[in-house]
C-alpha cells in the first residue's frame, strides 16, 4: 500500500510540474547602417534552435543594410534573449542581451539597429 501511495504521489508531481510548450515565431529584422565590408550577419541566443556557439544566418533583404530571419521556437517561456553578430563578432559588448517578449498571438516582429540597444 505504501509503495502504491508513493507511486501515485510521484506521478502527480512529475506531471504537474511540466510546463506546456507553444510555438513562437519571431521575425528578426536588423539594420546595419555601415554595411560596407559585411560578409555575414547572424543571430545567437538562449533557446533552440538558437545557441550561443554558432550563428543562425540572416539574409540581406535590400540594398539599404537590412537583414532578416524567421525563427520558430517551441517554448513555455514568454520571452527569449538574443544578440546579433556581424562577421562573427557580437554586438553590444559588455551589455545585456536583447530580451524579446513573445506576442501572445504566436508571431512577433522584432526590429533593431546593430549595436544600438532599444531605449
């Protein structure tokens, strides 16, 4: 009997602590004002599919220095943190990461200027 009660309590605790995950899509658009000499633009971050070790490449979308990528997360969190890279070098050195709050609709548009934190 004691084992059965322990098993029931263990199952309840195990399943009651699981956070439900949702798809969150973020369309990141970054402007690089001085885009001369740029060979790559990337993004790195906390949550899969991003990571802090390797860039996810942003594609150039016009000749005015704008780059974009669409990232879909499967997460239970309401935000994520990222930083952009130019030629493999991080922006905002010795400054906090960019915190992206997910839109409750599931699709977030995030626009930024390279190396300039939001005010």
